[in-house]
C-alpha cells in the first residue's frame, strides 16, 4: 500500500558542456597580445569588408554564389564578441545554399583557418573557432587596407577639403581631371 507521503522524484540532467576545453576566445591562457589592429577596429573593418562585398555583388558583373567572406566575417565577429559559432550559424550567414556552404566550411577547415572544439563529452556537438593563422591574416589585411585607403582616398579627401575651404567656387575638375 502506498504511503500517504508523496515522494518527489528528482531528475538530474548531465551538464551538456564539457568544461575542459575553452568555449570562447577569452577562456584560454595561451592568447598573447598581438600588435596590429585592435578588436574594435577589426570588428568595424569586418563591417566595411562585408558591406563592400555586398556592394560589389550588386554593382559589378561578378560571379555570385561562392564567397567565403561572409562565413569568415561571421566567424571572426563571433570570436571577437565571445559568442559561440556553429556550422549552422555560419551556413545561415553565408547566403549560400546548404550544400555549398557546408563544402565552404569544410574547405576553410582544411586550409587550417578554423578549429572544431567539442562542446560535449561525446564530441558529437562542437563549436567553431578561428585559428591564429586566420586572426593574423585578417589583422594584416586590415592594416594593409587601412594604409592603402589612407594613401589614396585619405590624401584625395584632404586635398579636396583644402580646395573647398580655400575657394568653394573653383570647379574640382580643374584640379582633378579624373572627375570629369
């Protein structure tokens, strides 16, 4: 006969994350400070590259459908903000069909640009992280792009501001024949 006291059976669930491996970019001690581009500057550079990529696709007759820029940009942005990247999140951000995006992620991994870290003890679930190689490549790219933009557009903008300040009635084509 059952007792008058009701017994509550407590169900415990195992922790889903295996905490031996670091999950985010700031949970490991092997990160050493890098010279070059700061995280905030790299993040704004990623915004610029993605917007520039979209404008190129809209404006130019470039073959569309396979560009790793969005995948890499999402991976780096997630890393910088401490978010977890998964294959599904990268596929969703890619703008590609599912099969093409899977092949792109696999190709990026084969080139040594991304790491898979297990999220569970079984290893069936994993998160994706950029490698040191990918981070250093993008920091160098940001540094070179900034230098190129400053040496071309930055100088042109300074000259144009000076001309406009000196005499706004002078046509710019007089000084810059390319503007005709």
